[in-house]
C-alpha cells in the first residue's frame, strides 16, 4: 500500500505513484455534497473527522487480474454523510468526482481517460453500511498515494469503485457514467463485476490469489459479502449486469 499503488491520476506505473504523489496537497480539503438533496453542504475534512467517529474495517479487497489482499481501513459509513444532506425522492444514484489538479497529478494530462475521475453507485448500494469513506489505513491517516484525504471503499465490488481524493458527491436521478465505462465499455459495466462467474474479456475472475500466498482460491460471489449485499440485486440478471 505504501509503495505499490493503483492511482492513474498520477501514473499507470504502480511503483511510481508514491514518488509522484509526495507533494500532493491534501489539506485543506472540502467535499461538496449536493444534487437532489434537501440540505446541500460543503464539508471541510477537519469537520468530517470531528463529526463522524472513525472506525476500523478490515475488508477483503480484490484487485483486478485476480490479486487480493486484506486491508484495515479507517473511516466512516458513507450513509452517515448522505443522511446529513437528506436525499430527495428523485435521487436514485450517487455520483462521485475526484479532484482535478493536473499540475500535481500528471496522469491527468493523459488524453486517453475522461478526467476528472467519475464513479457511481446506486443509492441503495451507497446506503449499505459496508460502504466506507476512508480517511486512514493501517491505523494511520491515509497517505496521498492511498487516496488521501478521502476515498471510497465498496468491499464487494472486486477492487473497482475505489475513487480517491473525492471533492464532489452528487445525488442524481440518472445512472452516472464512470471513467472506466467511458474508457472501456466492453470491459467495465456500472455494477463492477459483482459476479465472478462472468469472465473479464482479458482474464478469468473465477479464482484469485491472496497477496503473500502461492495457491489460488475460488472467488466468492460479492467478494464474500453476499449475506449483507446480495439482496440489493434481487431480480437482476447478474450475467447481464455483472
């Protein structure tokens, strides 16, 4: 996590992120929460840390290409923040947007991706207690290369939906189009591979290797969190919407 990071806003080279991110300014920081809400607000990160008690969540985190690891995140449930702004009845989705600072984040100079990074969840997904707004990792405040000062963790999404350096959260009526959906619509759908039985176009998702282990293990549906999230997808065809 310290020297091997997946953070395309800096570089696609995972071992190069930490060095490029060392001068990234993560304070002061404000996240604006608005859209289809009754009480839009701008939260300073200092006030967020005071207002929402931090808790540790040890999550199984599956990365792309079949690698996984267990990470002790520190943060608070996204639902607590969303309840503060009171979503209206028209709100169906949550749209997240990362900071746009190409002068500090050289990867944003790449024309291949549609910057700034945008990600999305269905509102009922976002309100699930497993979804964490992360402020720290391994018992310490998150470093810039880990997405400081505020990133998203959705542990049943197989490593996707982990948008970092969040500055904007909007409640919307229409399904957001994420950066990955724009970049490779044939590979990445909105639901971000909740079904391991559907192969990625370039690799299988049926097994994974835990970092530090030599053998592979079967990838569990919803990354092992089915008892807490499977009901969110009742009635859906998870081969079509995987």
